[in-house]
């Protein structure tokens, strides 16, 4: 049985990734992490529907100790391997709104945003990379070339606003910077985890503007045909994941499969 871990699974994209995998990949066991399982009502309802294939794991991505403990638990429950890790938890800003000018920037806002959006996913990679290196290569495209065979896939949910090249509006200092740094971390990971026998494909994916709590304050500025449901976004993103190979590792791609300039 393939094993997937969705970090930040209590709502939004993370919850929908769980739903998609449970429905569309019947041979996949899903570990779903969130900060407060007792208050994750939708996730617990999903577990009630798939009690044999969904396990909820308490994990605050801003707490390294909890990440380490979660990795040890998953290792015990999964025979030491994970095939797919998707880091979903994200924060626009502690206030819920991105900074519109320099005067809105604060050290605490930057630190909190980086902790969730950048440092957390990197630490997830640190502790779960050994499990991904022992995966079965169940996600992505298999290769007959021994040098291009992969064991696992690591997906970091990024955003187009993390592109330095694409930035023509400014603002959103914390969020933009944290996603740019996440892109760099993912590129580094693709190089390090692409060596040796247990190769791991590492990519950044932009889900589009999705109807979630993170983007809700800005929905009025988004054309209706550009505001995606979580179902549509995840369908598109999983279509990309299913086609990934080692030739794609280190890439930064949008929901439609188009590469984004860093």
C-alpha cells in the first residue's frame, strides 16, 4: 500500500488532498497532520468515512519537536517509508492580511510567517526525507533508467507571488518573501535528495487563487473564472504529481503545469 502524508490537513487544500487521495487512490494510506485534531471537525468526519485508511497526527509545523515526534510515529506505522509528502499549511500574515506598504512590516509578522511557510516545510523535509528515500515510487512516473528512478515525491505548496521575476506590484512582504525562500529551499532539496539510490522528486506548486480562508479577504478582486474551488485546484495539482519524474525535480510550476520563473 502506498503512503501519503498531508501536512496542514484540517481545512482548505490540505483537507481536499486527503479527500482526493482517499477517493481516487484506493490503495493509498493517508497520514493527515494538523495542529489541533480535537477541533478539526471536517477531518475527523473524513476519518469516520475511511477509518482503515486515514490517520490523524497532531503536528504544529512551527514546532520542530512535534515534527520530529510525528516522523517517528509515522515511521513506526508505515514500516519506515512514505511515498508522497505535501506541505500545505500556510499563513498570509498573522493579521490575516498582507502588508500593503513598508510601514506595515513588523519583525514578529515576518518571523511568524516564515516559521509556518518556510522553516516548517524545510524541517518536514529534514525529518521525513529518510522515509521518502525508502518509498516505493508509487507517485509520479516510473523510469526504466536506474539513474532516474525515484522513491518519493515532496511537494511544497508555493504561490506565484513568490516569484521575484513576476513581482510587479510589490506589497505582501512577509508572504512573498517566505514563498521565495521556500522556492529556494525546495531547489536545494531537489539537489541533495536527488543524489544516491533513494531519490526524491522535490517541486514547488502554485495552486492558483483558491477559495480558502487564506485568500478570502481578496476574493472581490479576483475574476470568477480565476477563483478556483479546492476540488478543481487539487485535481489539477494531482494531475501534475502523477506525471512527475526526476527530470522535473527542482521545478516551480503552476496548477496548469506551466513553469514559473523564480
